[in-house]
C-alpha cells in the first residue's frame, strides 16, 4: 500500500510528477484516483487504499485550503463511512483540510 501527497509545483516538475505517477501502479488494487477537472493525479490530496471486507477502504485527506473534486475509478459501489451515505465515485468532493473515509465494495449489487 502506498500513500501520496505531492506539493503543488509548476513547469518541468509538474510534468515529471504526472509522468511518474501515471507510470506507477498507484496501489495493489484496481482503484485509481484522479482530479475531476484534469483527469490527472490530484494535488494536495493524501490517500491510502487497503483491502477490507470484500472491497477496499479508501482514506482521503484534502491538505489544501480550498475544496477538491476527485473521481475514483473503481468498479463497485461506495459508502462514505463518516456520514453513512452512499458516495458517487464519479464526483467525490473533499472539503478544505478535511478527511473522507470510503468503503468500496468490489462488485455492484444486482437488483432482482
């Protein structure tokens, strides 16, 4: 399991950082976290993914002073464990300097 928090930079450092993160396997699961606006690795966000009860726990922390919108690319359904509500993985809003804890179940529930 890997944790990433990369400071904001510009120019060649930013390009190198994005290339390195896209070339690396972010974690041992099939979960990829991107900035909703750019589709690239998010700035100022720390996250960790660990296996948990038939899925994964995703711990996210926004280290910035402004909100951050993320997309979590994963198959399955998610629940925000801190608020006990379902979470749409295509739009995850992180408040400034705030955590979020998600449980992503690996398979979507089938309605019969």
